[in-house]
């Protein structure tokens, strides 16, 4: 199969999944849940409810409702978030999305920068002390309740240090509110805004410090996943014949590992990195609530408490779309990196 | 088959006339036991249903459900024993070993009921005793022995490998400890799950209670004066029950759907795979949130249902892939050629050969389900504040974070240890159960 055909086929396969995702959210909130609840509250007179039902098409047959829902989604009408001063869900998502992405990106950078070297180290020192330490570190990451880890980090690096009067990491928010007060975002990414649009380096450093703790906390699971994957794929590659050949040619261990083994060992790791986006966004829901991060996750949790069905629905849809896209991109990269996949 | 066993069989057929009555007595006892099982199971099923219909006081539903499930199992076993009893009359070879296993199983189930169950258990052990009478034993035991020895050898080798890896042993020990602690909760706790002494709020570990005569707070108290140590142990019951029941139900649903999809292929397979694709498009926690939200009730039961809905596709995928690989193999062809039905081939030939990755995956998922459930409870989907549940305990304690860290530390540690143990066991089992890796 040619590369172009492969990409096309993969793209076409993603379409039913996207429709399935939309059907699923529709099913959840419009069949099991009560969609009218979105538009009424305790002050709505009971006599007005039929009119509301009619206005939003909830008295139509189910297939018409489904069609209305889908067309609404495509036109950007994702409902109205009752918990966020009745503004459209899409508007709030656009507003809050950059904060979450910035956090996830930092977490991802942590994960890649730490995870890959740790995995290599673990594989090259198999069954030695350092390997055991790395494996336990990774295993703890996989089984760590992320909200608890966040609270513990905050306790040690923020509360305890602050009580002792030592320099400490900030415990929440995106920047020191008292110093910079209200801040007008241009792109929404604070790191980019502060450097390129404001030219304020202290704000940049401040934002970085604020990102450090939630970023590491969020990234820990991904670090663990990448370390484990890197270790096992590296061990597998190191058993191959061409590595033996490279060694018998008299190449140094360094060259064998970083030139020859690493490239092939990276292929499964790239997949895992792509798939980890899902876990990052899941983790963001928990991390953001603890670090008071004004992103999508915290918004979603707020929405839950006020039973804001449209917000949850929109959030679920968005996350699913991101996840599907990430999977798609991973598959495409995989196909480019490893020609065997295309023919399989 | 060894020469002795052939000889034994030959002898058996020679003086069949002499021992015919013994076999008939065995079959008769077997039939009586199965009838007793029917009676017992039927009575308990009807009784518990009647009590359920008639409304019941709070708290007793757990026992009723347990009874109901136990008696259903007894009914199924009794039916199988009825079939075995008929087969024993015809002296089918398979019926002897099946009778041995199933009677022992029945004894176990009866023993878990307690009370009158013990009497029935003694009755169910009679056929086992009869099976081992020297004359009867001579007929079936040699071929059974030949069948079993390699299996036992394999099992002992696996046990040896497990003993040899310290991490798996550590995981198993932790898991067993947690289960034991959860079961023994009424005896080792000093306070009730929702018992509070308001005067004692936010105490550090080891401090005595301010009320005269109340026991010390070993691990301190939370914001509303609940004893952390006791609440933690009570919560172990809740959390372990959620994660185990979710994994068991998800494995059953997933195995069924995956096996059917893989075995029949075609349109069913295509449909199932597209549906699982959609489920895989959502991260677990987020989909659970949406499902709980749609169900509209925030409780542990809705969390369990949501987790079951989210988790089955993993197993369906896994089993389907395995079944696809197995179904073309020669032994399946052989089973089909002697006229075994599709259900029989799937249940007794294919699924036992695909079960190993399933065991590994489900062991590891006990931990991930626990993490997700605790996360959901932490966000606020769980039971109402005050219930003993690890995630919820952290969520509440988080509000008083700066004054009292112990209320966060201990429940989190419990979650971490349980998840870690299940990952350790799953990780180790993967290496041990893989026949390609183990004989090296």
C-alpha cells in the first residue's frame, strides 16, 4: 500500500468513530438524561416548560432530535452552560482551552525529557540496582492516585517550605495574581503571551514557576508509562541480530545504543506518547481542581456540582475529539516510521 | 495410558456384573444430592425474592443479594450434578472426575452459607467418599490420574516461579492483607464507619479521645472527628468491592461479546469493533463522568455501573484477538469434526486457551478501576459526604489541608498500595503465565 492510500484509509476509518462519539454523547445526555434541564431552573414556571421543549425541538421524534443535535454540533451550537453565566459552551471552551493545553504540554515535556533517558538507563543496566529503582519509580507512577500525589507535592513544596520561611514553589493559579492583577491574554498561552506580546521576562519566569508543580504532577503518570515502554522496547531491540553485529564490528556501546538501537526502540514509544494525551487530559481534571488552575478540567468539575449537563457534554465531546485526533496522528506517524504497518 | 490402567479398565469391564450395584448406588446418591441442592437453592431464591418484594430494612440488602447469588449458584450446580448422576448411571468416564470436582465445589458453596448449609455440605461430600471406595476408584481413577498429573506439574511450576519473584509475592501479600483487613473490619476497628466525636476533630495520630471511655485515635481524626484508622478499614470494604465487582462483571461481558465477535466474525465482528472504537475514543474517567451525570444520581452504585460500561471494551478487544488466533487451530477443527456445538467449542476449548492474557489484564485493572473510582469520588461523584470511601475521605480532608495532613495521607497511601500491589501481581503474572518466556 502506498503511503497516500494508507493515510486516506486511516482518515476514512476515523469518520465512523467521530460519528459514534457524537451519538454516544447524544445518547447519554438526551436519552438517559433530561435535555430540557439545561434550559430551566427552579424559577422557571411549570407552564413555560412545554414552550421550552417546543422551542428546542425536544417534542420532535427521536431521529429528528438526533439530526438537530448533530447539525447543532456542526454549527458550533454546543448548548449553553448554565453554571458559567449562561454563555455558550463553545465560547468558554475557546477561553479555557489554552490553559489546559499549556499545562498538558509542560507535563508532556517533563515526560519526554525524563521518561526516555530513564527508560534507556533502565534497559542498559538491566537487573542492576538502578534498574530496580527505575522500575519501582515507574510502577509507583502507574499506580499513583494523581489527586493525592498533587496534594502531597503541594504540602511539601508549598506549605512546609512556606511555613519554614524558605523559597517555595507557588501553590496554584497561573501567575501571581497580586503582582500582575488582571491580565489580558492574546493567544491564551501565558508563556507565549508574556514573552512575545508583553516582553515581560519576570512574568514569564513567574508563569514557569507556577507550571512546575502541576506540570510534574500531571506528567508523572506519563513519565512512568514512557519509562516502562522505553525499557521493554529497548530490551527487545538489544536482542536483535543487527545489534550483535554492530557490537562485533567493534563499535562503542554508546554508539550502538544511541545510533543503532534507539531509533527502532523509539517507534513503540512514539505511540505511547501519542496515546498518553488521553491520560493527560483525564489527569488535568484532577490536577486543575487541586492547583486551582483556570482550565477546562476545573470548569468541568464546577459544572458537575451545578449539574450543568451541556458543559459536561461539551467537555466530553471535546476530549473525545482530541483523543481521536491524537490516535489518528499516532497511527499516521507510525505508518511513516514503520513501513511494515502499512502492508499489514 | 499406562498398562496398569488398561488392566484396571479391563478388569472393570470383566466383573462389571459384580460391581454394577455399587455404581447404581453412587448414581442414586448423586441424584439425591442434586435434588437436595434444587430444594435448598429454590427455597432460598424464592425466600429472598419474597423478602425483597416485601420491602426490607436498610442494610440487609447486602446479605439478601449474597444469598440470592449463592442459591443461584447452587441451583446451577445441582442441575449439572443431575446430568452427572444420569451419566454415572451410564458409566460415562467423564462423569466421575466431573462429579468429584462439582461435589467439592458444592460443598464449598454450602459452607459459605453456614448454618443449615453445613448439614447439606456433609450430604454433598457423601458421593465424593463413595467415589473413593476401592472398587469404584479402580474403575475411574487411573485415567483421571494420568489426566491430572501434567496439570498439577504445570501448576506447581507456576507456583514455583511465583515464589521465586519477590515482587509478585509482595503484591500478593499486600492484596491478601487488604482483603483480610476488609473482611475483618468489624473486629479490628475501634470506631464505626460514620461514627464521629465532634470534640475530637483534627487530632494528630496517637492522641486519646476527649470523651471518657472511648478508644484512642491511632491515626488521628478527620475534620469532623471521625477516626481515620477505623474509617480507612471500613472504606477498604467499599473500595475493594467496587473494583472487584467492576472487573468481574466487565470481564464477563467483555469475554462474551469478544468471543462471539471473534468466533463468528463477519458483520457481528465489524459492529462490535466499531462500537469498541467509540468507547476507546473517550478517556475512562471522562466517560464515567458523563455516564454518572446522565444517570443523574451520585452514588457508589452509579459509579460501579459507569465503570462497568467503560471497562468491558478492553476485554472484548483482548478476547476477540485471542479467539481470532485460536479458532483456526487444529484442536478446534477436531472438536468441530466430532460434532461439538459452537457454544461448547467456545466455552470449553477456545476460552480456556485464551484466558491467560485476560487474567493478567484483569489483575492490573483491579488497580486502575480503584484509581478511577477514587478519582470519581474525589471529584464529587461518589456517595454523599460522610461515607467511608478513600477518594471521598481525601476530597473532604483537602478542605482542611493546611491543618491536618494525616486525613489525606493515610487514605491516599491505601489507594497507592492497593493499586501498586495489583500492578505488581499483574506484571509478574504476565512473565510467569507466558509459556514462551517461562521455560527459559
